[in-house]
C-alpha cells in the first residue's frame, strides 16, 4: 500500500501567506493543486503545467512539502505530490484563489471536486464543451456550469460514439482541447487507439 507522508515543520506555525507567496514560482506550482485538489502529480507534470524549469519545480515542491501543505509519496523512482486539504487555511486559500480566477478556471476547479467527472473537452473555435460523466449523465450542480455551453454524456455513450461514430466527436477530440487532464484514466487508451491526439489546454498537467 502506498502512503502519503506528512512532514512536521515549524512552517505550520508561521503565517500561511508568508510561506506561500514569497515566490511567484511557488504560486504557479500551488495553482495546479488548488484547481484539482484530489489528484497527485509528479514533477514533470508540474513542469509542463507551469512552464517552469524542473529545478524551480523541485525547489518549490520541497518548500511546500516542508510547510506541510503538500504530501509526498514514492512509487518506484517517481515521487508524487498531493495537497493536504486538511491543512489549516486550505479552504480559505482555495476560495481566495478562485475568487479572482477566470470563469474557465472556476469551472475546472468545480469539476476537480466532482468525482463523476471523467473527461472534459472544449472546442477551440466555438467554445462548446463535452463533459463525460460516470454513473449517469446528470450535470453537476455547480454555478459555473451555467456559464458555458456544455453537452453532458455518460461514459458508456462516449465509448459507443468513439467506436461507432467517431466523427461525431471530431469537434472535441480533433478540434478541441482537454481541459480536465485526468489522463491516467484507462479511457485515454481507447481515445489514442482510435487515432486521436488531443491537445491539453494551457495549465493542464
């Protein structure tokens, strides 16, 4: 069993903003975790999402882990990092970040807390979205949902269309972007086997 480790640190008793916002690089790294706090990331994913040099990513991950805000686990030679949602001030920090964020970021953040959300694509020309949900196609109950033109379908329907009517998915898989980034899902193997190489939206790990 893989276990996330927490580090005890004097940073926990310091002012949270002082710990976090002494570095814009640190804010860039933290932003990825705040948008989708249920996921764990490895260093190269964060390098791609932030555009920072890998050394800068490593430095900020070390600082955030020392502060107790991030947990670290090792799988073979790769280390994964996840945010500790029980860290004092986490909810306030995430709310502060999202308050000033663009609508699309708030939409992504809302999906980040929705476990049924499996995939989400946005057509780059029209802005229309396709949201793939597990366990039914009922749209998530989040305010940001009404800001966008979103088609919501169930996973089995998506796979059926991918296998038998792939052209119906071209606006999203061929002319669209992945705005959720949960590519560890096995469904991505099916997408790639069908010949689609979907671009990631800016900031997606």
